């Protein structure tokens, strides 16, 4: 077969890192983390059905330092994924594609997720 001279597709090294790259990866990662959190929620519900001793063991795990860290991460993932999902709905409707607007809404989504997570945990702890 003869060799055809044509340009190659751009390589990853050609692109500069953007905020939107990070937010896209973070959106996918939080989706995976939310699935894992749903499994923890299911385990908590099943433990309630298995009796008081099992339920108490699961609650002890969730009330410990690792459990609190897991629940904090789950709530942070929830608020970020929710905010970025709303941002994606706006994109689906055709709004927010301008580079400046996309960058601004990305930062807003990230900051809003942080604020909502902190507000949620301040409410939980009070």
C-alpha cells in the first residue's frame, strides 16, 4: 500500500491546559465518587434491615474519622456534580459557550460547590 502524506491529528502536547479540562475531569471523577457513595448509602440501608447490631457497626464506621472524611467528600462531590450538571444543561440549551463565559461559570461552579459544602457541614455540625 502506498504511503499517503497527510497531516497527523494533533497530539496531547499541542494543547495548553485549561480550567475547562480540569473541570471536565473533576465532573467525571465526582460521578464515579457519587456512585461509590450510593453504594455506602445502600450498605447503610441494608444494615438497618439486618438488625440493630449490624446497623450500629455501620454507624460506628460512618461516625469515625474515615467515615466523616468519606461523607464530607461525598457531599463535596454531590454539590460540584450538581452545579456542573446545571452548567451542562445551560450548554445543552445553547448558552455559555463563549470562552470567557465558560471559564467564569466554571470557576463559579467550583466556588459554589465549596461554599455549599461548607454551609451544609456547618448545618450538620450545629
